C-alpha cells in the first residue's frame, strides 16, 4: 500500500514536470514568435494598405504589440492618410476616387490574425479589426471620370497584393464611437458637416482573385452596418435644434430606420418671434418610426446623392405658428419657399420614389393682432403617399411632377381627400391642389374663423366642400363649391375692456338678414359656386396661401362678397343716418318743450 502511494507520487511529479517544461517551451516559442512576428506584421500591414490603395494611402503607428497565443495585435497612435501628390497623379491618370480619408486614433486592435497562416500560406486572415474612438475626416470632390462607375476598385487590389499574399480577409471591421467630419468641396465655399458617437461595422472584407468582380460585394465588402444613438445639432440661426435618435442602417438591404426625428424650437411660441425680431413662422416637427428602403449607399458614398425606393413615416406631427402681432419683415420675401421649391434648393441630389405617411397631425396656428386671439387649423391623422420627390435633373426630365395624395380629418372631424401636383421644373413655383371635404358640423371652424376672420358660426351643417385651384408664387385661382344648410353667424369685435371677443349685435342681425345665405343650394335648388382669385402677399407662407384661398371661397359661397359687404355698408350708413336724424329731431322736441315750459313759468309770474 505504501509502495503504491510512492509510485503515484512519483508519477504526479513526472506529469507536473512535463507540463511545466511544455509550458516553458510554449512560452519561449510564443515570446520568440511575438518578437519575430512584429516586424513581419508591421511590414505586411504597411505594404498591404499602400499597395491595395494604388499607393494612395499610408499608415503609421508608434508601436505594435502582438500575442501569438491569442493571435492579437495592438497598434498605438495610428494615422492613416492620403498622399496628396499621389492623388494629383491619380487624377491625371483618371484613377482617383471621389473621396479622400484621414483616420487617426490612439489604438487599433487586431484580433486573431493567424500569423502562422500568414507566414506559411501567405494568407492574411483577421477575425476583427477594432478602431476605438477614431477621428475620421472625409473630403469629397466629384470627378467627371467617375460618373457611373460600379462600386468596386478601378484596379483589382488582388493584382497589387498577389506578389506578397494569396488572399486577404477581415471578417469584421468596427469603428466604435467614431467622430466623423465631412467636407464638401463641390461648392465655391467648402461646406463642413460633423457628427460624433457614430458606430460603423464593415463585414467580410475580402481581397482575392475573384472578390473585385463579385456583384454581391461593394468595395470588396459583404455588408455595412451604421448605428447612431443620439445626434443633436443646433441650426445655424440658433433658433432650433435637430434631434436624431437611434439611427440604424444596413447596406445589404438598403434599409435605414430612425426611431425619432425632431426639429425643436429653442423658444416657446410667443417668445420665438420676439427673439427673431419679427413675425417669423415657428416650426415644431416631431416624427417617429421613419424608414427608408432601397437606399443606394455606394451612390451616396461616391457622389453624395440620396436615392431610395421608398420612405415611410408614421406617428408624427408638424406644427406651424406665427404671431402676426409682431411687425412683418417687409424686405423678407417667401417667394420661392413652397415645399417643392425648397426641395430643389437642397444642397444634395435626392430621389425618393415613394413616401408613405401614416397618422401625421398638421397644425397651423396664428396669433392675431386684431382679435388678440389664437386661431388654429388642424389636419389630423393625415395619411397617404407622395411620389417622385426629387431634385435630380435627369429624373425631372422624365417626370417633372411630384404628386401627393392625402386623406386627413379637418379639426379631427370632417374627412378630407386632398391631391397636390407640384411642378418641379416651374420657375414660378406652380402647383395645383384639389380636394373634397364631407359631412361635418360647421361650428368646428370657429377655432379659426373667430380669431382670424372675426366671424362666429352659431350653427350650420356642411354636406360637402369641394375645391380645385391652380397656384404659383403670386397667388391662387380656382373654383370652390360649398353646400350646407341651417347656417347662422355672428360678427365679432375685440372689446378693449374685456379679454375676449364680443358679438356685434346690429351687424350680425344685418349680416344674417341681408348677406348670409342660410343654405346652399337655395330654394331654387341651384348650387352657387365661388370663383376665387387670391393675390398672395410675398411675405406669407405656403400654409397661409392654402388657408386664405379656401377662406375667401367659403366667404363668397355663404354670401360675403365685396358687393354684399358694400350693400351692408350702405344699409349701415343709412341706418346711422336715420338714427342721427331721429336723435336730432328728439333734441329739437326736447328743446321746444323746454322753451314752452319756460314761457308758462314766466306767464304765471
């Protein structure tokens, strides 16, 4: 028994000794390979980048550390930059790219680079390359000879590396918490755009004898994934901030998703105009669930053009407010600022074939200087499609019309079907709009007719409101049919001693008796149509043009025409003259009675 224990002890000592010796040998080999592999890895990295980019880019780093057991390496203080002289030469040779990059970071981590395979088989296989908090500078200059080139290198990188490597593969390249700056040199004054906290993942970068011609790859990659958690950007006028929350993009599907987009004013409604110094439109835009499908990433990278097959926006709101108590900026013209005109003025070419909207609330509000009240017009649960949203000349040459077909609910009640046709090539901003609104209680319009029109609708039911207008920068012309029954209104005025509007009794009586048509069609069964010609003040908005042209048509339909208003003014003038004559006769009677009483008193004395 004792002998057995002794043999076991000797065996364990022998095994432990062998393991220890093997460990020492492996550690020695690892140390040796670590030391020997560093120059080889350093040379391979520098040579590969230089040759695979047609001698355009170089990489420098202060130190490289490797671990042969884990197959990891770390590069310190890395700088990747372009050789400007080589770039000029490539431009002359018509081989230069549209984009130049400069990347700098303190640490670049290479994971599982398999140095033995590199040494024996001349294959550089890396599982992951991590750029931790890099600073990326991208400069774009459109070059004519790159027009319509496919998203792959002009010269196959394999031809460049084949003397040193049989293949080069990185399964994953990660840019974590990257700072990105973009400089657009295609305009007279270069424009700069910057963004932080950007995460980019590049999948399966492969350089071999076939990868350059692989149609499933772009720029030798299988996929690109971009993620942005939060992006806040103040607008140049310091009146808004843009908030972008949770952006995700995958190039293989061309699908981009944004959880939330917001254009947020920095001041409340009444303060906004005072800070601006004049009656300036205040926009408040909140959008959720935004997605773009079929987004062409290679086209954007090479030419900064945004082309997508479809865009969907759901659960959002657009609020526009103006305080017209403030002075107008007479020299400020809003000519050329209709939606389709602003699209043409965008700095980047854009084409979205179809935009789908669902449950968007649109509110137009004005604080009126005369009534001291806020008028509000809302289009709720707006849904529909917008097609051919573009400013690309060759697309407009084929189809120059942007079409919008929408269904909305006026003040949340009356269903309205709308169609807009925007001429994308018209110098005068020409567009047309038509629609049908059916079955709603006219009193819901008091939210805008009282504050802005000084008219209160006491009662009334609408059967149908249909309209068809053509418009441009100067105004709108069209026809409006408004059928209704049991209409009664009251004319209002602002009472300085009270904080609300009060009824103008006599004028309201005369209006209902002499002007307002209580129903359309009338007793004769004929529908009275309104032909509208509205001249647009140059400093008013697109929303104002739509609202005012419809309001003028409604006024005409219910009888408030210029002729009728002049007729009412004549009646009022005659009534005032009669009342003044009556007052004067009464004064004379009182004077005669007083004189008679004085004579009688004198006689009694």
